[in-house]
């Protein structure tokens, strides 16, 4: 059966119904539009509200991109990761662009995720949860609403979901029709991934399908080949021992993630479903809240508190203990296992000082979370030519120290969150 995650047969389609959801205190009803009553940031300014409303109406009528039972499957696997029984691998581009919705680009991202998960499986001896930053990562947060060049000011580029990258007035104008294009690109990406998975692309019997030409030139290529050979030999040994093929290894589950940034887009795809209580964002399995939008009183947190998806929270040096405690209580008042993924990003120079207090804060209130290390964003540097880059040794150090810190405290590092590409880059 074709799937990006665990499949399950249901007789009724997923659709929306009008019921609300009580908040943690049971005093008010949450609705997908409740965020509109809160302070909101990082939203584009559309000059034609009627056109936006029409597009959002179209989005509400379109089929969901994912299903509630896939979301619940991911949540149950994340609950195991919080207990050290699984490991989360979350990776993909910083932001997707429409023009890269192609078979080669998508397949190469899958190859990288599969290769990384194979190494993690071999080293960690735990099942790997594969979550791609794809099929929806089309919006970008910005530090300013306006970009100025040579005395000319235009709206900042907020990702292909909102406007174009070219520094031209028409390109930078937020266009609501792009929301439909984003939905369509996400649907096409998911369809291709499901086809690849169903066709045996992710078959552990044939890891040669995952080869990337430039990886062959890596000094660690032989080490990867040795890992693959070891796993293949282990599979053959188990089949010989049991006398039957390990059919479950022919396919692996994939889930999707993106930053829940553009709230009208997320709201339009938030629905209730038959035989389930509550609301689901059916555009994505695992949405996350970025550092710029993690205000406990803000619109993004208000939106995410009402959906039943697992939710990621990016946490860094600027997050206070008080705000962290409020976020935990708002987003997971029932202390549901698998509900929250805390994605910490401190950088190699600060992780040893800042991660332990964060862990102790969460443990002090009895919250079970998936601890996930983002070693990318805290290690960004700018070269003399103004190019942003990262040093691999800093990335590796932050991951290694995160493992050691969690082990020393008695908790588990449950995952890594990486920006990655299947292209041949430095």
C-alpha cells in the first residue's frame, strides 16, 4: 500500500466539522481561527483581502495532504523516542522553492535521509523516525518586513508560499494564489515520495538505490559501504535463522514537517475527522514553532495549542525559564507523551553551559519531551565575503556534547534536526 507513513484503512474521508475544543482550563472553546485574537508576527500583508479569502476558501475544500492516523502513528513513535527507544532524524532544506519540485531533487533528499538513518540505526541500535523538512516548507521568517537596496525598499522575501525572490515590485508583492501553488507542490512531492516508497526505493535490501555520485568521492565513502555491508549481512543472517524473509524491511515510514509560520494557510487545512476527537493540521505531520514566533501569548502558540499533531519548539539562548515553563503548560497541559519535541540550538560554544539548565527545567515539571539537537543554526558563521556557512567540526561537536550531557543527567537525546540537501555543496 502506498504511504509516506504507516497506513490504515478507513471508510470515511477526513473533513472538517464546526465543533470547538476547550482550552486547558475548559473555560473557552479553541477554534482554528482563535489565533486571530492574539498578537501576531511574521505574517505577509496582502493588499487584496477578498482575494485572500477566496483562496483560503478553496484550500478548505481541497483534500488533506496527510491523515490523522499517520499523525497518531508519528506521535506514538515520538513517545518511544522520549523514552530512548527510538531516534528522530529530521532533515531537509532551509526552505523549499517551487522550481525544485522535481523528481531528481526529491529523490536526492530521500537518499540523504536514508543514508543518514542507516548510519544512525547502525550506531545507535534504535529504530529511526524519518521526518523530512519537505512538502510544505515554503515560508520563511524574516528579521524585517522590508528589504532595501540602493535606496529602494520592497517587501522582504518570505518564501515561495508568499512572494518571489527577485528584487522587483511585482515579484515581492504577496500573492495569495501562491498558497494554492504551495499546496499543489506539497501534494506532488508527497505523491512522488509515496510512489517511491511503495515501489521499493526505501528497501533495505537494496541500499544501492540511495547512492549519490558525489558521495563516492568522500573520504568516508568506504566507511558507509562497510556499514551497509554489515546491515545487509545481519538481515541475511536473521532470514537464514528464521527461515523467512523480513518483509517489514522492504519499506520504511516517512513523515513530513514544516514551520507553522503562515497561519492563514495552516488554519485553512485544520480539520476534525470522523471517529477522532479534536482538530488536526492535515497539511503536515509535525509542525514546529520557530524562535521568532514562540511568544507564549502570541498567535502561533495559540494556534498550535489546539491541534492534536505533535509540535516542535525551537529553543535557544534567548528563551527564559519562565517562558519555557509557560510554553510547556500551554502546549501540553495533559503531559501527553509524544506531543512535544524540544529542538535545542545553542551552538558548539554554548551548549555545555545552556543545555543542562534547560533539561532540569523540563524535568522539574514532569514533562516528557523528545530532546532534539539542531546543530546547524547555532553554528552559523559569516565569511569575509558575506556568505553564511557552518564548520562541520562545530556541528559534530554540538551533537556529541548533547549526547554526553543527556547521558550525564540521565535523560535521552532523542533526535537531530539538520538542514541538508542532496546536491553537491560544501
